[in-house]
């Protein structure tokens, strides 16, 4: 039995390793790599292969790596030439990542070996191994960045593990191998020295002669120098070997004289990124002085920890190496972003060695912060913000720097507790006795299924509370939404020219213009002599937007308006007193003067992407050619319905989205209630989403994101219902939520392709609950499985496809010849557009800034207000909800990777990640509202974390406090969400971060 279990564990490890290696190499194939490193690696390999080692380090040739890994790059170049692979070939990227990826997997094997010895083979041990195998930092570093840190870190990991085993000479050799690959091995040199000195102390304490240990020191030093010398010999020759190597290591280590070089550490938290070393941030002390002081302090602490741990017989090279390498990255100067990789891996090994959850938590935190660090630098390379100089990048670097420092502080306190007192907080109990089979099955069910407790009945009080909240949200959302009147009768000169004569009855000093559809036209107003009094270019950006311009139009003079290739709904002339000027003639240009607004604002004009989606709703209603075709049409179908009911007015093109924004509140209430089985959780979720900034602002603009988000959440609701029903009633009794879930999924896909991303999360849950059902050992499972398979195809493939097709009905109404071929051309065009888009925007943002709510999208600024007032509209998230949601998402993730998670938490994380992960590798222009679908699951995470607290009375108080804080924040920021003009002082008070540039 024991041998069988051991073989199963080994097979599991092999599967994990294969998947980890495949993930890295697949990422290497589909990503571009870090441009500067990639070009260097390929060029260095080609130079070595063509000119040989002796000519490699030629004068004025940049190569800041020592010889150790240059030989590997030369081998890669030879393989490339043999296979005739170009520099741009994806297989070149594959070859560059191959060795580091294998080394990453070897590090996982080492961690598995250590953890089995000290932790046993329980669930916590498997979670630790899985996290190491798919650690975000190493996955990104090796698979996407394509750096060689995995190859550099492995010999050092083995070195300190051998030192843990008191095998000094082989450890020294491995340290030398790392030193031959990268000079950063010197950062771990003090730990190596301490370990060899402890060997002498051990000999003295054990009553042995210390001479052997002294010999080990000198022998170890010689062995550590041997690999760099052997690697450098072909490059420099015997005569110049030592001075050339010394010069290479010195020049490489001193290449960048800055406080921090894109390393999000303590110096970055203080604003030191790319700051000159001689700059003085505090107390007239330069960054260099601060760095040297910090290095000295960390080194002294290393010695102190070594001494007290040796005295307490707790001496651990792995733990000391983890402490020191991370400490140097955190507090030293001239650090690069990838120097954290080694330290993070050492922390994970130390966690396995000491079976301590605090060390694992520090490693988890370092992995997340390191990943965010690399992602930020990687995605900004080649952009205007490559040096992370924008407010958004600086704020993000500071926030991540503080988080990284906090992870080190946790590591330091844990190291002190272990070294001084031997105080361990176990990650898992070592399994020595086989558990009861019934308990094991139950545990697996808890991990693999959603809760199957009965849903609480709806009470009259709860229904009344939900109805009241929804009504309040509706009133607030529809208030100040937009005017219900606007000119409806245009002069249509599409593909033609139209002229109209008119005569103002009073002197006019200003003209207001309200254009319609145009793809490139103009409006000209001339007098009887042909002199041009006014001219306006009309384009895709001008429809349904009032604009005003000064004009001189004397009373009684006949003027001529010439419209080319455009619609023009209305003109209006104003006199010096601010009154409308009566006009004779002009036909349809002056036939709806009662619809002219008193002031120009977002209440009567389109803003931001309304000029695409709102316009397309109008075009589809009037059977015109749709302008916006880069997204599926369902969202614009809803906009079209609003226009059909309320006319082409601001209220008409916005009301459908606003209605969906209101309905999001009861849906969120029901989703959280069903997931948690708690009434108060539903009420809390409803209140939080009601106070959501993005829900409010994004539903009141005629774009399509609100529809996609609503149906994504609706699909998640039905999937949770389906999973719960399957475990209670079987697949046969769960056809209703299965079918409804497929409909919701189809509606989401037809609204925006982000709905398709949600399908990945839904599929994981759909298959996961089948596995859980199988674990229940109910009779007739395979019949249920066949029904689930057929239902999955029918309701999650066929039905969504038909809904997606049906969303194109307005295209067919316009042109009955529109067929499947035309439909397919629309899909290929959408894919081509989004995959090749190179556009930039002043308010674009990267996905990682969304997590901290750092870069709002500035939708609208009212330029027609009197002095002392300001009015703007921006799209961002309620900071209270956003930051609390991120904390709870990370907490749920930590619980999962530390074997303390639940099925509910896993489900929320899957739904959250299925939306966010899709944006991580997107290089095109992205905006904060792309995080909208993920944000609703971050909000769900808040509720879930609170419902899982032991003290439910305390959880309810925290939830109430969050709701009150969020509602206060909503009231404070309401002007910038709605465009309501407010005094400048109020407007400026909302700029709580430098990157909040929306006034």
C-alpha cells in the first residue's frame, strides 16, 4: 500500500513537472521576450559561434555577462543555424528559454525533496510544490521575459541545500558555477562565508580540531573560483585570465549607477527609481550612502542571526541565505528587477525546510510583487513611459515597493523567531498515519465542490430591502442622465451636397451646430458675396454633439449653408444678450429651435466612445451602414431599442445601459446570497455594487461594457446554481440552470468578446462539479456524465452560437443579402482589428494599474462652464471597494496555495482570473473599464472572506463599515462620475492621487 502511494506521488510530481515545463515553453513560443535581453542573447551567441571565444570580448563590444552562460548561448546559436532559424522565429525564443525552464523544474524537484522530508506528503506539501512549479515570478521570468535566472539560481539553491546538509566542498563548487553565470552570485557570498566560519565553530564545539574546517575554507574558496576560471580560460587565455575576469565582474556590477533600476523595493517605495546615486532623498544623505548603510545593517543582522541560531542549534544556511538575498534586494542600491528571483526561491526552500507558513507567506508575497515588477517593466518597454516616469507608474512602483518590503519584514521576523527560539508556525502536520477513508473523501469533496447547504428562504423583509435599494439606485442612476429632447429631423446630404439659404432677424454673434452622421464632410456658411463666415469639418468624431463658435452675421443678410457628405440636424444663432436669433428660411436647419438646449454639456451631446456605439445604435435603427463593427452587435442592439423608444436623445441612447446598471444591483445581491447562503451577504454585496463607481459611470455612457459585465455575472450566477444543484439533485435535476447559464453566456459573448473569456472559467467550474459528483460515488454517474456532455455542447456551444448569430439581425434588416459569409468576414475583421491595433491614448492603462485603481479614464470635460465651476466624467473604481477587493482576492489566493482554501474561494478566483488573465499578455491599448467584469468578482471576494470569518458578528460590523465608507466615497466623488458642475475646491479635492487627472 505504501509503495503504491509513493508511486502515485511520483507520478503526480512528473505530471506537475511536465505541465510546468510545457507552460514555460509555450509562453516562450507565443511571446516576444524582453527586447533588449533577447537581442543581446542572440547577438552574443552568434558572435561566439562565428568568431570563437578568444575574439568574443573585443574592444568596444557590449557584453556585460561573464563567460559562464555565453557558452550556452553559443550552443543555442549553433542549433539555430543548423535548423535555419531566424532571429524572429518563435523557435529561437523556445531555444533561449529551454535551459532556464529545465532548471526551473529542477528547482521544483529540489523543493519537493526537501518538503517531503520535513513536511510529509500531505495536501500542504503538494500545494507548495504546485506553487513553486507555477510561481508567477519564475513563469514570467523564464517563459515571457526569457531570462536565464533559472539557470543561475539552480546551482545556488543546490549550494545552500548542501550547506544545510553540511557538505561544504561540493557546495562551493556549485557557488562557483553560479558565479561563472552571473556576477549577482556575489550577493550571496557573505552567507557562504558565514557558513564556512560556522563549520569551524562546530568543530570547536564538538571538541574536534578546527584545522580541517580551516582547510575547508581555503579549499572551498579555491573550488568556488575554479568554475569562473575554467569558463573564462577560452575567452581570455591563461595570461590575462584573472585580471580580465576581475575587470569584467567589476564593470558589470557598476554598470548602472542609480538608486534602483526598475526594482520595486524600499528605494522604489521612496521614489528612487532611476534616481542618480548622488541625489539626496532624506537628511542630505545620498542614495548611495543609504544603500551602503543598509547593506552594512543587513550584513550585521546576518551575523547576529548566524550566531544566535548556532548557539540554539538552529543554524540554517537556507534560511540565512533567504533572509540575506531578499534583504539586499529590498534595501541595497543599484538593484535590478530580477534580482529578487533567487531570494524568492530560497524563501520557498526555507519554508519547505522549516515547514513554516510564515516563510511560505513571505515567498508568496515576494512572488506576487516580483511578478508585478517584471510585468510592469516588460509591458512598458518601447513606450513613452519606458523609464516609469509617469505618475501612474511611479505610484504603482511605490505601492509594490511597500508590499515587497512588507514581505521582507515578515521574512525577517520569522527568521528571528526560528533562529532565536525555534518557534515554528507549521504549514502542515507531518502525515505519519493513514487517515480514515471517510474523512479523506469528505475533505476532497470540500475542496472540489461548491457548498450544498440549502438556500435560505426569501423573507418579506429581505424582498422589501432589495426592492428599496434597487429603487434608490434607479432614481440616482437615471437622474441627471441626459436630455429627453433633441432635434430629430436632419438635412441629409450623405454622399451628396445640400444648400439652404436663411436670414437672421437680429445680429448674431455665435452659432451652435448639431451634426449627425458623417464619415468625412463639412459645413460652410457664406454670405451673399461668397465670403466664408463659418466652416466646420465633420467626421466620425462630431455626430450628435453640440458645439459653439463665434460668428458675425448681421441682421437681414441672407446666408447660405452648404453641407457636404453629412447629416446636419440643427443650427442655432445667438445674439450678444444670449438670446436665440429668429431666422427665416433654412428649412430643416432651423425647424426645431425649441429643441436647442440652453447650455451645452454631456446632457445633450455625445462624449467619449458614444460617438461609436451610440451612433451605431442610431444607424442600425435607420437601416444605415453600421460604423462601429469592432465588437459584436448585441450591446448596440440594446442601445438601438432605447433610441427607438425615446428618440435620438441623450436619454434615449443611454437609458438601456443605465437600466442594466440598475439591474446589476439585484443580480449582485442574488449572486452573493446564493454563493454564501447568507442573507446579510447578499445585502452587503448589493450595497457595495450600488456604490460602485464603474457601475454608475459605465452604465450612463452609451458603450457596451455594461451589457457584457451584466451577462458575465448572470452566467456566473447560473453556473453556481448549476453546481449546487448537481451535487444535490444530480445532472438530470439541473437542466434549468444549465440551460439558463448557456443563454447568459451567449448573451455575454454577443455583447462583447470578453464574454467569451468568461467561458474559460465557466468550463472549469462545469467540469469541476462533474468530478465532484463522481467523487460522491452515486449510482448512474456515467449516464449523468453523458447528459452533462450533451448539455454542455447544446447549451454552451450551440445556443450561444445561435444567440450570437441572432444579434446580427439588424445587419440583415438593412441588407437581406447579408449571409454567413458576411457574418464570418465581420468576425475576422474584429479579430484583425484587435490583434493589430497600435493606437495610443492619453488615458490608456495596463492591467496591473487597474488592481490599485491608479489610472482613471477621463471621459468628458465640460468646457462651457462659468469661472469657478468644473465638470468632468471619469471611469474608475470606488477606492474602498477596489482596494478591499484586491486584498480579499490575494487572501483567497493565499488560502488556496497554502491548502487552507475552500471550493467557494476557488470558484471566485476562477471567475475573477478568467477575465483578468486574458488582459495580461495584451499589448494593445487598454483601459481601466476592461477590469469591470473582474471587479464584480473582487467585490464578491470581500463578501466571501467576511462570511468565512469565525466571528460573524464582527464580520457584519466590518461589512457595514465598508458599505458606509463606500457610500460616503460615492457621494464625495459623485460630481466626477456624473459630470455635475461643482466648485473648483470640491472638484480638486477628489484628486487623491497624482494620477487622478480628470479636472
